[in-house]
């Protein structure tokens, strides 16, 4: 297989992955934490095994959705952090930006931070804290840079403040 053919296949796979993530977003916006792999596959017009082929399991899909939404949120937070204002105003603007993002898309927030109670049968072992802790740490570290230099996140404070209620362990 030549390089051009591999590049075309990779582009096609990337496009298909984006389409599947868009379908997952639609289901998450509708169903929140109750979004299931079955509903996402149906929304995408595919079978569940094809969805698993792209993401592995719900954890893989969750990680891809979390990265997608976190990157967009961090871009907005960075804009607030980098605004030409004093430190307090930038911190307030950053908090306002974070809370506005939750308010604008509460189902996405619930999906990312609060797994469905009881979950789906195949979701046992899905650890939302394992996936959300790194994104919360990234956000906390960037905010800490503006507030007072490098972050030392070693307690429940930042995670609780951001809405996860995670352990706050660093590592």
C-alpha cells in the first residue's frame, strides 16, 4: 500500500470518527449521563460493534468526547485568562466562562462529570473520576498560573470547585 492510499484511508477514518463524535454529542445533549452506546450507534446509523471498533468501549468514547469538549472549554478559559485586565478580573471572567459553559450545555457537563446512576450493563467499571481528573487538573493548573504561579493540586479543593468532587490526587 502506498503512502497516498494510507493518507486517504487515514483521512477517511478521521472524518468517520468526527461524524461518530457528532452523533455522540447529539445523544449526550438529548440524554445526558444516560447516553448509551446503543443510542449513539442508532443515532450514527451504525451497529454497536462498529462504534466499539472506533472507540473500544464507553470509556474510549468518553475520553474522546471529554477531550473534544475540554479543548474547546480550555480555549474559552484561556481567552478569559489572557484578557488585558487585572488578575482578579481575569479570574472572575474565567469562572464566569466556566459556569456559562455548564449553563449552556448542562447535559454535556452531566455526562462528563456525573455518570448515570446504575449505568448501563456494559458500563460497570467505567470510572468517570479517572477520565475527568486530568481535564480538571489542566483547568486548575491554568487558572493557578494566573492566580499565583504554578499549581499544586493536592486536595479536593479544585476538583470540588470545578464540580467533579474527585479525589484531587495528583499523578
